[in-house]
C-alpha cells in the first residue's frame, strides 16, 4: 500500500463508527481525504494507553526484518498470514507473529491470558493508513474539522431524537427508511427556516 495521497482532493469528515479499513481504502483510492477517526483514536492519546508496554499497539515492530519485540526484548517471529473477509466481501490480510518463550516469562500474567505462547495479529495495510489518518486528524485542518463536527451534527441528532421523539424508524426496507428520514429532515429544515425568519 503506497501512501500517495492528494491532500488537495475532496474532503470528508465522519466519526469513528466509519473508521474501517474498507472505508479508508475506498476514500483514498477515490482521492477523498478522510478526516475520519478510527475507534480507539482518543484512547491512544491517553497516558494510561501510551504507558502500557503490553498493548499490541505499543509493541515494537521491525518493518525491515518483519518481526515484533515484546516487553522483555524477545522476538515474535512471523509465522504466516490469514485472510479476513467482511460481510461485504472486503478482504484484509492479517500477518501473524508468535514467540516461543511465553511459558517461562515472569511477566506472562501481565502480558496476556492465553495458556500458550502469545500470538499477535497485524494488519500492515491498515496500520499504514492509520499513520496517515493520525497526521490528518492532528493537523491544523484536522483539528478544525474535529471541533466543528460535533457542533454541526450532534445538535441535529439531539433535536430529532429528543424534541421530535424520533428514536427509531417505523418503516422497514431501505427505500422506505430513506423516505421516513427525508420527511424528518424536511420538517427539521422547515423549523429552522421559521425560526430564522422570526
């Protein structure tokens, strides 16, 4: 996966619910800059996350020789790959790494709960994409987008759900749901027009 992203392209802003590998690949391949958080973006900013040496995300990965180093400096060697397929048919390649010395390690109970040696799964393409996403989200423009998103979106959801008591769709099938939500959106916009004119 090559990081040849065009930062002058169209931009999209969304919350962590949309931060999947499948969505990222689609957006980047279509020259859309994704200011889209992944599910633990905020967690990894916290000190308790950064200071935990046993977390998979904090283990050192040697890209050149393709191995991982555990907290006691033992190598987790590459043992193969597996393919993970989503419900939509999107395929991810998962690289597997394993050590041979967990059973004699004094830190085993803190490191993992498995009875056998620890196996770590890495999605290298997704990790590369997340490196790029972090740079986007922490850039000046990324911070601006992140500050605006909850203001522009959450208030509307709050009004629809709390003021209109719209907690669930009453119709079934995607076309009918589109119509139902469209009616709610029209009503919301009409209310805003009336308020602004008043």
